[in-house]
C-alpha cells in the first residue's frame, strides 16, 4: 500500500518560515520524481516545486528564491523549506510521487498552510 504523509503545515505570520515534510512508503522512493503542489480556494492546483530521481529541481516562478525542495532517499522523505512566506502562499499543500516511465503517480492527503497576521 502506497502512502504519502505530509506534515509541518500550520499558521505562520507573513515573512515567516515553515518546513513541510512528506514521508513515503510502499514505493521504490529513489526512482520517483517527488513534488509539492498547492491548492488555494478559488484557484487551480499548481505545481510549487519538484525534484527528480537524479536530483534536478524545478520551481514555480512565484516561489523561486523563497522555497527549497530537497529529498532524502535513505529516509524516503521529501521536504519543502518555505521562507519569506506571503499571504498568497496560503493553500493546502500536497506531496506527489511520479514515475514517468510507468505512468504511476500518487498523492498525499495534504497539509494546510495559512499565512496571516
């Protein structure tokens, strides 16, 4: 059974930081591209950042320079360090795992991030 379990969300003031974590089980973690998406009310779900199995990273323009994605294959975890948070970063953040060659993909249940004073 595949599970992606996010943690680390919460309420933070503008300018603050959060570190999201996603723990994976049931997959061969090191062959999957891992990503973070977010879904804000009234908006479409969007890619925040992803990191491929080889370690290449990609970021949405809106978070470049503020967010950092990383992975620990030994621990089967992917992280999103979010700094200089803005109210517009408020959303439910989802962890994703994708294996492009097989077409397999999985989602976590999401963690709420609220940036407000």
